[in-house]
C-alpha cells in the first residue's frame, strides 16, 4: 500500500506543477471522486473537469463528494468508458489523470481493462495540449 500512496502522491505533485486555474482537465477514472475533487480544486472557479466512469455507483459517489465540497459546478460527469473521451471532450486539455483498478465496495470483476486503457491513453495523447 505504501508504494501506491507514493505513486498517488507523485501523480498529484505532477498535477500541481502542470494544472493552472482556468484549465480544462480530465479524470479518466472517477471512482469515488477523490481525484476528481483534487482536480476541481486545482482548476479553480474558471476551470473545468471532465470525469469518466463506466459505473453509475462511481459517478453517484463522485457527485456526492463534489456536492459536499461545493465543487459540482466545475465538473461534467460522463457515464462512459475513458476510451470514449474524444466523444465528450472536443478541445485541448491541460492534463488527463488515470487511477486504474476497481471501485472499492463494488463488483471487483468490473475493472479497467488493458484494451480500453490503451485506447484511452492514445485518446489522451491527442487531447492534451502542447506545452
């Protein structure tokens, strides 16, 4: 677990160094909404986050977390796989964050899959703006 926390801390540090107030970013795996909330705080009132998940439970948890934090208006929740980002996000984004695995407290057979994740990363490369 310690290595996972270190990886998450590293990913968040990269986001802090990259994302600015007013940016458009993507949380490719909304899950319980922790990363979505983190990104919504980074983009500020003028920015926006697109958060993707295939599970309604994940989107419901994320929505509840964002509403409690007063950040819901900064986020568009997309009930879709992360490989479908281009259908929902049409302009360049500053960053795309992935946290792969399964949703805690849900059906552990529903996990991120290599084939859709590769397509999602390819889509993310196309969506991320240069610089």
